[in-house]
């Protein structure tokens, strides 16, 4: 069977349309399969029973400000100094700023881009009259790949969330270390007083 050029064009057109339409279905939201969640509820306590220890409390110790947890004024001063002067906290803040800048870039990718790159050159041979040349190229482009742009934006937002979580973890680690050392020193001071008293 010999294909003429018109049949080949139609075939390629249909193939291209099929590929284009099938690519629209790539970006579906994730849905957890039903089989994975069966039996999970039995692993948790039933909070509707009167004997249940767990109550429907919405407060979380992790959401409590550290100033409310550690009320000793001297310890609070030490924690503030540690958070202010710790280089890991500054690195975490800069990582968040970097991720926020990447999100701005990802959002700007939806708009057309314009490039303007003027150049000039002056040349002279044998001390003659100088030749001047100018080049003023202007170019504009717009990327219409919405799936890639949307993924880049989601990735940038996820990076911000990860950086904020890393900063929170760093802060928690610093606070815990300072509080641990402070209370250890308090304990050792009390042991020393007890030892000297006996």
C-alpha cells in the first residue's frame, strides 16, 4: 500500500492531535487508592467513647510560642541571644528568601519576556576615519507550556514550605539545646549546694 502525501498529512495531523489531547490528562490530582486506607481507623483510639484518654483538643504544643513554654526570664534572654547569633538561623532565613524569589520567577514565567541587547563598535584602521557600527536587537518570546509553568510554580511553593519547616526545625533544635544546657547547669548548681551542705 502506497501512501500519498495528502494521506500522510492527515495521518500526521490526527497523530499530533491525539498526542496533544492525551497530554492534557497528565496533570491529574493525586488520589490515594482505597485499598491502602482500609483498617487504618482501627489503629486509632475512638475519641467518642467516654473512657477515651484522647480528647478533641485543637491546641498543639508545637504551636505554642516558646516564650510561653520557658517562662524563666534568664533562660528567655539566653534563647533570644542564641536565636539571634546562630548562623544556622540566618542560613535558614536566607533559604526562605531564595525560595520566595524562585516563586516570583516562576510566577513571572506566565508573562511574555522581552530582551533588549544594544551593542556598539568603533573601529579605525591606519588612523583613518573611525567606522561606527550599532546593533540593537530586540526579541520577545512567550512560553505557552502551561503544564510546565504550573509545575514550576508548585515546586517553588513546595520549596518555600520546606524551607520554612527547616527553619522551624532549626529554631526548635536551638531552643531545646539552650534549655537543656540551662536546666543541666541549674541541676548541677543544686547538686553542688547539696554536696557543700552535707
